[in-house]
């Protein structure tokens, strides 16, 4: 260990222990309308953002413009004879707060299809990376490479009036959403299919075309992509990817810069990367204890995971205090199309076994599964086995919600985000002063 590194460790590690004790003893001391514990808990639950596209209730789950996921599956337009909602319709709903007609969705499809051609330099930028580069890194760089076409950056440089910021932002958002499936599919085929790329197919919807370009032309997989890209689209404004988009966008960075930053957040194991961690954990469990683990064996493996100081991926949520409705939507899909799938049934058995064990530890506020607990098993069923790519799918979907919110930020003239921060020394002095005065 180098001298500077050793000095840092000598200061930081003891201080970490001291701060944990300080919060334990003084966590409920008020610093206004929030407490010391709130400061150290990632601002969880502190209202500091306005996001109109969706609202997350701890017990009810997510609602998009007031509609629950079951209501969206019933009411949003579908392809003729289809069973799952079209994500373009959800974008319309999040943007306008109105349920679209099928013609509204067709108009969005036509507009996005007209914008979907990706500049060649974007593919060249991706191809400059080693093939083994994580797909999310490739995705973020591909998004950044598209920034050369930013209409907002060009208009701002030329001196646009601030009341018109929303206009070129709308153009950027439309172009970005139109091109994301092509970029994502290019990364998939480059990384896993020897760069044997598949051209988009005229007449397909946004999600269907994405599935086609990935190389999966089963009708059921088209349905899964429509569901997947709908339920992952938004989750209120305080999650890492949505908040990052808002934060970076508040500096008047264009949509490409803001969304690329958001994808770097989504790639974190505590956010979108969790979906690949779930399936990796399940497959490791099968490798260790057998292809058909019993509920008792699953329970033992969960205990082993916790004893090793690790988390059970796919369980727990910063806000939710019940089973994630997005998990239930995927479970319903699986019961319809793959009720006998072995891996899916393991996921369902984990759902029965894990919550009581996690709850019994007394340390976990939400022992219930989140969206990531189920999605990998569905994708594996159809042969999308490359789970390092799963977060890219999440990212394509999340663009719908965060870009709709960004348009509202620009239209309303939202200010730059600048919360107050303090030092630990300030906090100690403030707490001591409050105790003394009390």
C-alpha cells in the first residue's frame, strides 16, 4: 500500500466507525424538518423534487400519471390482437397526462422511424472499444457519441431565448428515443453475435423492432419486450437514473449528456445492474446445490448468503414496502407463457422462501422482491442468455420516463439543482449545541 493510500486508510476507516456510532446516538436530532439520520441515509424520503410522470407509493407501488401497472396493461394501446401495451403509448401518457389512442401511438411510431438512422461515427466509437467491454459502458459511450447531433447544444450556442429551450430539447429527445434500440441492438450483436448485425424492419413497433434487431423474432418475445419496456420506463424522480438525468439536465446539459450520465448510474449494482446480479446468484445456487433445488435448500442457500455478509439480490427496495407490482406483472406473464419453466419456478420458490427469512433478521425494512427478481428468468427462457446485457434493456426503457421528465423541466424553466452540504464537524457542533440548549 502506498504512503498516501495508507495515510488515507488510517484516517478514513476509524472515522467511518465513529460516524456510524454518532448517527446511532444522535440520529433523531432534528436539523430543521429532517434529522441527522436523514442526512446519512441518502436523503431517503426527503421531498426535494417534482416529477409528474410517475409516483411511487410505499404500499401501493408505482403509478404512471395515476394509472397502476394492471391498468396500463388493460388501457394502453396494443398491436392489433396483442396482449401487452406499446411503450410508445406510455411515453405519450407520461408526457401529456392523457391516455393515447392507437392513432396517437402510430403517429409516434412514424415520427421515431423517420429519425431512427444512427450516424456511422456512433458505431465507429463503439467499435473502437474492446469487444469484452461491458455492454453498459458501450451503451453510455454510444449515447455520448450521438451528442454531436444535439439540436439543443447548437441552439444554445447560437443564443436561443430561454423560454424556447424546450423546443430543441424536444428534437433531441425524439432523436434519442428513436435511435436507442438500434444502438443497443448493435452492442448486443457486436458483443455476443460476432457483429452479425440485423437491420431494422419496416412496419414494426418500437419494442418489436428492438426485439427483431436483437435477433429474437418469436411473437412471445415481442410481447415480453413490450411489457418489459413499459414497466421499466419510470419509477418516480428520486431513483439514481431519473435523478441523475434531472441533476445533469439542470445545468442545461443536453439530453445526450444527461442520459449518458443516467446510464452510468443505472449500471451500478444497487440500481439497474441488480437484474444481472439476480440471475447470476440464482445460477450459482443451482451450480452449487443442483438444478432442482427444494425450498429447504433455497432457504439454506439464502442463510449462507446472509452469513457471508452479502445481500440476496432482487429483494428489498429503498421505498417499496410490499412486492413490487412490476414483479407481479412479470409473474403473470410467466404464468401465461412459461408456467413449467424450471428457472421461473425457482424464482417463484425463492419468492415464497426469501421474505420470511429476510424479515426475521430485523435489519431489512422491505423483504419483498423488486422488479429485478424476475426479469432475468423471462429473458433466459427465450434464449437471451447474456445477462451482462440485461441492464441495457433496462436503459432503453428508462429513457422513456426520464426524457419525458426532462422535457417538462425545460418547459417549466426548472432551476439548477444545488442542495446544501455540511461537514461532519459542523454536524457534531450543531448537535452538541441543540443538546445543550435542550
